[in-house]
C-alpha cells in the first residue's frame, strides 16, 4: 500500500511539474509574440508561414476526405435510425448539428495531433538531442521564440480554418448520401441545413478547435523539449505527444460539450 501511495504521489508531482512547464512555455511564447519587436527579436513571418503550410495547407486533402466520409457515415446511421419512426427527412437536423458542433472539430483535432503534433515533437526532440537548441542559445536566439511561437500561431490560425473546411465537407458528404437515399435535391438539402444551423452551432465548433490547437501545440513542443535518452527518447516523446494530445482533446471535447449545451 505504501509503495502504491508513493507511486501516485510521484506521478502527481511529475504531472504538476509538467503542467507548470507547459504554462511557462505558453507564457514565454506569448511574451515574444507581443514584445519581440521591442526586444529586437521579432517572430519572423517566414517561420509563421512555413508552420502554417505544414499544419494547415498540407492537411487540406486528408481533412476534406475524412470529413466527407464522416458526413456520409452520419447520414447512413441517421437515416437507418430515423427510419424506425418514419422520420428519415429529419436526418438533416442531426447531420447539421453533429458535424458543426462535434465531429468536424474533433476529426480535425485528432488528424492534426497525429500528423503535425508528432512531427513537432520529433523535430524539437531531434534538435535537443543533437544540441542544436544549445547552439541557438549560444547564438543569442531564444529557442521558445524561434521554435514555439510560430507553431502556436500556426495552430491557432489553421486548426479553426481546417474546422470550417471540415464543416463544409461533412455537410456536403451528408447531403450527397441523403439526396441519393431519399431522392432529395442538394438545393433542398442545403436550404434546410441553413434553416437549421444557427451561429451558436458554428461558434461551438470553433471554440473547441481553438482549445484543441493549444493542446496540440503545447503538448508537442513540451514533449520535444523534454526528450532524453537519444533516438529512443525521441521515439517515446513522439508517441507520448500523440497519445496525450488525443486524450486531452477527447476529454476537453467532453467538457466543452457538456457546458456549451446546458
């Protein structure tokens, strides 16, 4: 029993210490974003655009395809369920709210965590092990300004943008299957969808996407900076980054869904 309690205590202390480290990284990144020009070390626009390309633009094809597939899946399940009650046409309401409130931000968050979060952790971890981060400090370049701030801005801009794309493709996928299954025209589907959707539906998804972006960016960079044990440590940090990011995203999604729908 004593050993179990000690293990729980050590784990709790490590968790609190890591949370403090993540908050410190966030505070320092915001500091350089706001006061970098005054300190003659601004966050460079090319770095921002490069990260935005990696995080957002190159993820457009996979986000579009999977969001379309999720929309079709929701339409299939919705029509099959509502057919029991003879209310198949009401599937439009379920698709519209489920895609915009829940599935688009969640799918985008999981995809970006697996695709970009892991890459960020691996890149920073490799730089840490090869002492490139120490070299940056020797040259007078702050590693947080150079590595963390561009990632944070790119995530906060591109994840909501990808969520909007996911909304459109998810609704389109649901519309394609609904029109084929129920004989409804796409024009009618979009008209009824626009009648159902309100600003709050889109706002919920975008709020979630901003939170997911923060989680992915901070978990990725924190695991990268804390790499140890050579190449094996880089692999462990990359895996840990993906697992923690997706876990935190799902938990955060549950919490936000509860409070935003009360």
